[in-house]
């Protein structure tokens, strides 16, 4: 049986650490019953709510779930209107990505990031860019419906 709680805890830790390395102010809610795991304090009175997800690297793409499905809600519940970004940690390449929810299509259950191991990108310029030290080019790709 998978220990999904430990996997999720590690992902949340990796996302928070990557954000802090880029000098973001990271907040963590007291309640675990919220739709977001972390928040970024922009320093101007606004926050960015972040839902952390574990990505799976396969065939040149990092896939991650963008809605929450269970036995009671097999079609899933999307995060639109409840978060501003996904923080995605991929254990296979040990990289972290910050993906704005607007870059992910509505009514999908899985999004994919194209992964190029040796490309470069600017980091630290905005909350919407990749937050890990070694950059790759990422392009969100929608896949499947909720």
C-alpha cells in the first residue's frame, strides 16, 4: 500500500524549500482542511495560494493531478477559484515547478509539463516562474477531463 501522506508531506516540504530559496515569504495554514497547502506573501498585501502536487516524469513529461477525486466524487473537484498556482515537485529529477492555475485548462484531471533537461529559463523574477535552482523549459499541457 502506498504511503501517500508521506509522499505529500515530502512534496510540500520541497515546494516550500524551493520557494524560500528564491526569497519568497512562505506561509503555511493552521488547518489541513483547506484547498491549498501553502501561501506566498507577495509583500504588497496579496497572497498566492499554492496546492502542492507530486509530479511523475514519464516519456519527457511531468504529469500531475489538477483536481481532487475520490470514491464520493469520481469526476473530481477542480481547484479553479480556490488556488492561484500548483507547486509541483518531481522526485525523479528532484526539481520543483510553480505552475499558475490559469496555465492549466479547466475540466481536466491531469496536466503535463514538457521537460527538457538542459534548457535554461529565468528564475526568481516572478512567482509564476519555475522556482528550482537548475532550470528547464516547461510548457503546461492539458490531458484528460475531470
